[in-house]
C-alpha cells in the first residue's frame, strides 16, 4: 500500500510518500517554491514525490472541521482545509497532535515509550502525552489552547523583534549572550507552571513596555531558562504519569536543542524524529494511516541530485580555502543540513565563523555547529549519547582547539556521524582528522539567511552565479 501524506495550510507545507514500511520520499514545499515556510504544496514537489510511486491513499495532516471551528472561535491564520487533492483516491485526515505522535513513535525503534508533543497549537491541543505500546498509540494527557509552550516562546520571539513561528531558533542562540537572572522573575510570572500562564500568548505580549537592544539578549536568556524549567517539570510529570523510560519527543518545541539536553537526565533513551515540527507531519499523517512502525534509515529523503559524495574535493577545498559548499545526493528532510546541502569549514580557524556568516548574510553573533566522528565525540564534547541529527547542545571540552564551533556560553550543538549514517561525510571527517588531528568540521546549511536550503541543479547554478562561490557536487 502506497500512502501520500500531505501537510498543507499550516506553516511548513510538506509531502511524504511511504510504501508499506518504507519511506520513499519526504520533502518540503519551500525548497521547491523558494518561499520560506511555504504554507502550500506545489506541482514540482508533488511531481517529485510521485516519481517514487502512485498512491493508493492520501493522508492529510489536521482535521479540517476541528481546525475551522478553532479558527472561527479563537482566530489565527491559514485555511481550514488543504487544497491539494487527487480525485478518486480514498482520503483520511488525522489530528495535528496525533500526526506528530505517529511521526515520532512509528519512526522510532521503540515498542514501549511515552510520546510527548509540545508545540504552539494543533486544532486545539497544545501539549499532549501519549503512550506507545506495540503498534498502538493512546492519549494519556492533553492541555488545550491557549496555555502553550510554543506560544509562550513565540510571543517572546516577537517581543524582541524577531519573526514568531520562524525565528525562535535565533532567540535560542541569543540566550547564550544574555544574563538570565536580570529578567528571570518577570518572565517566570508569565509562565509560573506548565499548566498555568499569565494570559493568551497568541495575542503577543502587550504589557512589557519598551525593549532596548541590550535587553533583548537578557530577555532571551530568561525565556530560555524559564522554558527549560517548565519543560523539565512537564517531562517529569509525563515520566511519572506513564512510568516509561523511553521518550519520543515531537512538535516544534523539540527543535530547542539547548533544552533537549536536559531530557537525558530523565529518560534512558530518546528519539526525536529529525523533522519534529509541522513540516514532519506529512510523514506523521502517512504513518498514522499505516498504523505501524516504518523503517527510519536516514533523513536523506528529498530531491535527488545523484552523484557520489565528493570526498576528496571537500577535504582539499577545506584545507586550501577553509570553507566549501557541498550539494550531493538526496536533500535532508528536516530543518538541519546534515551533509548533503551543507557548508563545511575548518573549525580550528577563529576567523572562519565571520567568513561563513558573511557568505550566509547572517548576524555575526550566530553560532555554528560541529559535525564529529561519533567515536571521538566524548573526547571533545560532554556527551555520552549520540546526536546524529544535531538535536542536543552540550559543553565543548576543548574549545581552544575548535573556536569556530563553540558558542558564547562554551556549548556546541553537535552532530555525531558514523560510517553507517553517512559514509561520505564520515570519510571526509576521517581524512581531515588524519591530516589535522581534529575529527570535526563546522557544518551549516547551504542557504542565505531567511531563504530555504538549496535543493536542485537550478538552485546551485543560481547560487554560483549570484555569489561567485562554487558548490562542490
Ligand atoms: Fe504542530
């Protein structure tokens, strides 16, 4: 049975195609339309997906009538139902949070786990706890709009002048530069416990007053601190409610890599599907319809540029120029570039951070992430777990040797890689290690700030013309 999963009319439209237990394709609308956070699927994306098979069923993300009622009662943006349709094919819609839960649990290796979904909001749900046992997923706890972890974080993102629903990751990065103690008690009043908030953050924060440029970093630090405290409380409640030692964490909040690290103190094993936000929910809806585990091999599920990974060219380029852009094979499904649409650079050079930030036209304070050979990770970073999808931020143990991938607070958002996960990238790292003694590279997404990742041949040609910078393929 081939199922086409569709996520449309919620930010980050996407399409997935699964056949029985295999994922044939999963891709983001924005990479094809070039419109960041595109809400709608497009013909190019659909045609790319359908090259892999003809669907017997369509599974939609979100229940349209429930969403329509929420939009009518509570407001919000977007259409209440998807536009995409193939006449004559059976269709089914799945709830927002259930799709998140299915995307996480059915791609995990667990047969017994608690599933926590935290985001801004689904149709009504904002925080849910589920239990996954065998192939069954059952709801155990729900919290509804307007109390919401995601809306809290987004409202403060907006307060400090960033784009809500889009630039939360920038506020997370700014937190490392601020003093959390300055505004802690004030922010804490807005979110005193996981089931209590001062008011409806959907409408933004209206009673804070003027925010200076300097204050923005201190506010970001306080918000991150309070968020982590509430997350800790909520996760401990989820653990004691269900008694489970394995956690599946999904929803946009699972993209907060700084906060995710604390979860290892609560759970034995953790799975965060590498695309835990709404963009991952086309796969979630398809998995929900399938109703069984699907095999997660890797996140390289999108547009296929083909070719073999240009290992030697990458190593030579980095040793010569310090930085290379690489595009090869299938595009990553998820927000992080994990080697196939990446800019890779020498982490030893303290000036490389500015150089890459200038290429990407980003703020100079923005940190970069390291990719490290998995077997060396614990020597360089305070971690005793793998992080193949750049989902956890940990303390760097040798910051003086790799200054360009260490954040202001001494941490790094680490990607670990094994030969099995990405043999090409692993071999690049190994060659760099043999030459330099450092098994680490800087890895950041191949895009300009605010634009989608490069996807296909046309994008690469355009990039080379516009920025006069070569993309290795
Ligand atoms: Fe969501």
